[in-house]
């Protein structure tokens, strides 16, 4: 974006030298040397892609051009479970310790949303907060009007949002404020706790494997030591948690039946049938006894535990809870990965909706990658997903799959990521998820 030459604008009053030195010093502690520079690889960064499509949202006066290309790519192809991640975290912990020793970062309070064009004292505090965490270069404290939310602030907020798994829209609402106001000492403890978890899994996990990070609700497809694709996921609710596990993916089920888990029969289907007697019929769910004979819903007393004696199975089709495909791997928790008819959920900040299984965005890409060495072409996968026919495809060689609970990590570029402690295993607690 072209930088505008501005004249006849009132100069911003300078910060006191001690405050400027403090903020500059704190920022330098957690910002790696390349933190404020764009990579020269020719690839568009996530922040560039986000801001390019919204470049017209520049503040009317246009006293700056908010050059977001100065920010590095903060999504790395480094697998989260790797020795490089461990090394990156070990190098960042002392920097965050120093930030804590100097008082941490300021708390930002605002009764209204902050966005492009907002002007208030809260924006000044916001700038300072972003500088201390390395999301904004310290020199931009002295650029333009310090109390105005300009495009420099917008770019820094988007960077912060990406680092914390939030929708990068550049708007500071109450959710963003809650995440931003988690103190530096809490974030330090979070980073130290997760370093132990990642160390325990940083050995050889396979030439190619699938890893799903539960708090991030994100899946990595890893091959030859690099991430080839990432996919958003929907994972378990707080009371129906997705488990930590390791297994082997052996089979893909196209247009599968859905065998309703016992927990869902008790917690969902029985209460539904008490108020909506046609619920099973509308959702194409059939009931079977122990001999495999279909049972009529009206023959069951839904105000008792009688339904727990039967098996419930949903027919394949558009209403099926797994939609078009299921990724199967043996485990004692009876969970799996699958498609979903509710695709809109993948865009949420809060993606904790399931009963423990993992719904995968753009699952076609995952299935194509898994079946690549089993004689399946991308076109064959697409045809199988479209034709609606039941089909089970065995993998030629099983692919390892892992899930774990990682709420903080760092990349080799010196970028620290944090996620909500959705299941309260770090002692930090949920922020976004409490919505």
C-alpha cells in the first residue's frame, strides 16, 4: 500500500522518555529480530490476505497507510509437536519472564468496541499493550494520533487475534479485551506448562501423521517434518471432552451410518422424544433391538430408561450427523473424525460443540491425502463424496493420529500463540469459550 505524505497535521505529543524506553525495552524482549519485517519469499501472509481484501476500510483522513506487509507470516509450517517448537518455547520463556519482571503489559478497558476510526484514551493504552506483546513496533507509538485507532493499530490487533485463535477482523470487542487482559504472568505459566506437554511428544511421530490440537480446535497434516495443510475443527464441549489419544487411521467410511453413542441417547435423544415424538423420524434415526430387529419408537416408554436397551442408527444422507465421510481409528473412547452438515461452525471463535468427536473443515483434503498411497485419485475421492453410496476404503498403510491439549506454543520465527484453557487443565480457564 502506498505511503501517503501528510502535511499540516498536529504533531503527536511525545511520550515521557522513561515510558518510551520502558515500552521499547519490553517490546524488544519478546520480539525476535524478524518480527516486524515481511518475509521476502513472495508468499502472501495470513495478515496480508486478510487486510488486502479490506484495504478500503482505511480511516477517512488516511493520515497513514498501515503497511501490513511489514509483519511476518505468523502461521508457520513447523509442526507443533517438534523439537523446533520446544527450542522456540525455551528461547521465548526468558523473554516473557523479563516482561513479567518489568510489570507485564497494561490492561485495556473500553465500554464500546474499538475499531478503525475510534478515538479515545483506551486506544492509547491499546497501542502500549500491543507494543509490549510485540504485535506493534515501538516506533508506531509516535505515528499519527496516538488516541486514534488507525490502520497501524488495526494491523497489530489482527496479528494479536491470529496469535490467539480469534477471528482476525481488527475489532476489539469484549472477547478480545478479555483475552488481551490475561496477565503476562499467567501467560508465562501457561507457556511453561505446555512446554512439558510438547517435550513429551517431540520425538519421531511418523513420516506422515495427523495431529489435532484440542484447545486450538485445529488439525495439522504433517509430512516429512512439515505441515502440509491445517484445518479448523469442532471439538468436544466442556462436559463432553475430546480425549487425548494416539492411534492409527486405517479406514475411511464414505456416507456412513451414524451409530448414536450411549451418552447422546441419554442426554439428547430421550429428552427430545419426550417433547417431540416425531424427532427420530424427522432425522432418519432408526431403533434396533439386540437381535437387529427394528423397533417402532411408539413402543418405547420415553419417560423411563427403556430406550437405553436399544441401539440407534441414523441413515446416510444430508441429515446424517457425519454428513459425507468418517475417518476411523481404534480407540477406547469411541471417537473419530468426520464431516458435518453444519459448516458455519468452523468460522466461530468458539468451536467446542461436539460430544467428543472431531468435525473437520474441508475434510475432502484430509481424506484425499490419507488415501493418496492407496490407489485413490483426488477425482475418485470427490466422486465418492458426491455419489451418496456407502463405501469403506482401507488405507494401504495406516497413518498415525494424535490428539493433545496444547494451549501455548512458539514458532521458530519467535511468535507465541495462546489458546483458551477450555477444559481448565492449565488453571487459566476459558475466555472465548464461556460465550
